[in-house]
């Protein structure tokens, strides 16, 4: 090898080592960035013994796709779990002492005590007080459920806004990737940013992607609707000002196509948006329907009835009344929002000028003798109280649309409502735990395959230092030989 060839080889080696050192430094700088993909430098031989550095990303598209899938599923199940935890907390599910089932049991027990002492006014007041507690609990449940739906609706608005913002960022970065690929520039940093945006988008909505020529990416929602193709599709949503039982929230539209929870993969959908839609439109309304059925049954079983034979007057609300009084709610049909307006009639509350003896004797306010059972005013009359206790324990028909089928007494129906909610909550918690493990494992797999290992990079830095020293020694040797040659010529 001539001195000039040796010199060129050493210079090329130093240049390559310098680029490799810069590449290792770049990897170390990105070690704490979860979206950074390790850069791999491959030394390639050129003419006359020269070398150059070819740089590539250690990305794994299959692992990224798996992470996007699991991240979407985790986003949905964690949102649903959080909502079910809130619903469960309405009636202190850990002991259920404030649940309609428990409070109805308290009312039944108080009625039994009153039936054994029908002349004791204070015992009658206690029974009416238990009824007030039950009505207040149903009012609170309705308020909390509709607050949850309102919060979910607001979160849907935020999710849609965030999704539009992410898609706008994605357009900018994707254009840089495409243009850089066409011009042959290094687009590694832009590819990292684009992958990071895909991860964020997948947290909001389930997606699939397709890579076209020049590294161009198309994004589809899991329902098949295009979210991005060259430019972002508009995701639109109009929030609802206020929620009440029976209120239907507005749909989310992607490029004019409506999305609902049903357009996503079951059972819990994919993405935070799917979980929010399910909470607002399915889970919370189903629980509200059950509370409304409990309230409807209370109004019905405690109704005042015409005592004439045959009766000519309609049934009217008695102990429990509601906003639709004096009409009775339809039998076997959900009355939306009834649980939010049910209350104990003031005619039974002594502090409001009423009397608990009305519960014992029957009658209406204003007084109508046709509805009175204890016409003699006997202090020992207990037949009506015994009848009310029997009504609580008797099987009844309910609207199957509330999600609980079969004839049950109201105590069992109320208990089944809590049980149904807790069953959903348990299933959602288990699914969320599973999805969380999958998402964590997918993230770890990406980190292991394409992340930066500082120990490995530092080891590479030491090897590059040795390589640099070897090339420097070659240059020194060539320099010494050239000086000897020049001195010999003089």
C-alpha cells in the first residue's frame, strides 16, 4: 500500500468514526424519549479502501401496530372502568347501606314495626322518615348519573378537539416525511415524531394504518372510516348543554359519517372516545332506567285506591308522589326521570303540617273519604300497613328495557340492580387490568427492540475511541514517513 493510499484510508476511517460517535451521542440524547428509535450505523466499504456510514432506524412496524391496538383497547376499558367506579360509588357499593335496596328494607322494617303499634305516632313518623331517605337516595342517584353523563359528554368534546389537533400535527409531520423521502434526506426524526403521534391518536380512537409510496401513511378508524389520507378528515361533535333522564347525546361525526360505541369492536370498544360514548349512551342510561323502575314501583305500590265497590275513581299517588301527579305512571313501562322527581308527599310529614297516620288509614290530600280504609279512625287498625308490606314482598312486572328480566319483588329487583352494576364493574376491571398488562408488554417490547440501551451505547463509544486512536496512529506513522522522505530528498 502506498503512503497516499494509507493516508486516504486513515482519513476515511477518522471521518466514519466521527460520524459513528455523533450517532452514538444522538442515541444517548434520545434515551429518555419514549418515541425515539435507536439509530444503527453500518460501515460500508467504498472505492480505494474508503468507508462511509449508512444510518437506519431500528423500528419494528409489527410491534408498533400491536402497541397501537393494545393502547386503544386500554384507553377504552380504563375509561369505562372509571365511569363504573363512579356509578358504584353513588350508593357506597362497599357496604351498600345507602342503596335503594337497603333503604327499602329499612322502610319495610319500619312498616312492620308500625303495623305492630299502629297507635304509636312516633313509630309512624319513623316509617315516613325512612321513606324520605329512600326518595332522597333515588333523587341523588339520578343527579349523579346525569352529572356523569354530562362529564362524559364534555370529555367527548375534549377528545374530539384533541383528535383534530393530533391529526393536524400528523399532516405536518407526514408531509415532511414524504418530501424528505423523495429528496433522499434523513427523515428519521420525523418518523419518530409520526410514530409518537400515532400512539397518541390510538389512545383517543382505535385506528389502523397503511403505508404507501414515499413513506406516506393513511389512517383509518377501526370502523373503516378514513381519518387521514393526505389531509385530516374533520371530526365534529356538538356537546349537549344539559342532561336529564331520557336525553340523547349528540353523535360524533368523522367526515360526515356518524360514530357510536356500536361502530367499535365489542365488548368495550377501542379508544377513549368509545369508552366515553358507551358510558354516556349505554351504561349510565341503563342504570338510570333501573332507578326509574324502582321509583315507578314505589309510586304504584303506595298509591291510594278508591275503596268503593266497584271503584269509580282512579288510583292516585299516596306516600310517594312525583312531578306527574296526580296521574299515575304507566304500568310496566319506564318513566324517564321519575327517580329524580319522586318524593314523599307533605301530607305524610308532620313537620310540614301532615300526619303519618295517613299511612296507616289511607286517604288523600285534600281529603277524599272514598280513599280512606280506616273509616272508623281506629288506633289499632293495621290492615293497610300489612297490605303495604305484602306489596313490597310481592313479585312485580318491570320494563325489560331496563336490563333486568323476570318477575321479582321490589327488594330483589333493587338488589339485582346493584348486583348487575357490580358485575359489569368487575368485568370491566378485569378486562382493564388485562389490557393494561398487554399495553405495558407491547411498550416494553418496542423499547427492547428499538429503544436505547445506555450501557450498549457507552460500550460502542469505547470501541469507537479505540478505532479513532488506531486511525490517528496510522496518520502519525504516515506523517513520520513523509517527513523522512522529504528529509532524504533535501
